[in-house]
C-alpha cells in the first residue's frame, strides 16, 4: 500500500534518520535509509510511494543522482538548491513542495554541518556557519513549513 504523503527532506544528515518513524502509520519493517542515496531519509518513503522534495547546498551532481534514484521508484521528486540559513531559499523550498506536489505533510529538518576544532582554535566564522545552518536553519524551515 503506497503512502499518500509528500515529504520534505532538508539537507539530509544520516545521523538523524529516525525522525520519520514517529509520523508514519504501518511502520513495520521500515528501516532508516543507508548510503544508497547519500543517506537520504526519503528513500524508504519513496519506496512506499511518498513524493519527495529535498534541498541541497552545493553538490549538484549528487543531488541529480539522488533525484533520479527517487524518480526511478515512481514518485515525484524535486531537488531545490539553497542554504537553509537563507530565508528566501527556505521559502522557495517550502513553496516548491506545496505548489508542485500539493502539500507538505512531513518536514525532516536535519540539515547540519560541522567545523570541528578545539574552541581556542575555532574561527568565529566557522562557529557562525554551524549556528546559521544547524540552529537558524532549523528555525527557518519550521517557521516556513508552519505557514506555507
């Protein structure tokens, strides 16, 4: 039985793969996605018939490969380039899901970057980039998704 939902996957981070499980019915046998699509959480949902919109920050070739892999499963897929730290890019992402696929039913909000270093050696601009993506990005996408 295909799920009748649309999924928005935001710059996937494989460590956050379990977020969808609480939102789905009939999750028996649903496992987190592996590296088949760079850890894309929406892969398993696409296998079950969910349409997927996802964002990517910069690797167009990888995003296109992921889009093709998802579409090969028979679902509608959109890849939207942009940073979740940019309100205009987030608006475009949410608008794409709503306008092109009809609705936004699940937001997988797991964009994240790291700039690992000792605190005394961490550059302020690296710290700012992490906060912008990991914290502000989560806020902006939740806010935009709440008001599509």
